[in-house]
């Protein structure tokens, strides 16, 4: 099986980029409350409505609320292992 050729284009400055769909999966939604942020503890991107702040190393950081494990259990159908 042959691998599909990636489409590339050489820019004027000599750099080569693979073509991809424009945009970002983390782009803000129509309203500010629809945007996502990454949790300081687990690193997962979640909507701002599911985040809270907690003092970590002397600074307020955005983290999953009430906790990363509890939020994962709620979003994954309540199953715990």
C-alpha cells in the first residue's frame, strides 16, 4: 500500500509547510464563556464553566472543579475504576 502524498508548498522564505485545515480546535466560541482553558493540574482542555481557581505554588491557577478525577468521572458516565 502506498502512503498518501502530503501536499506541501514552498514559501518565499524557503520554509515548507504541509497543508492543513485552517483554524484551531481551541478557538473561542461566540461568547467568552464558551472558550476552553487547560487545567494546570491535568492539562486537559475544558470549558471555562467547568473550571475553578486554586492557589498552587503561591499563585492562583485555573484547575478542574471540583477535582480532575471527579470531573472525569462525571463526564465519562459516572463509571469509576
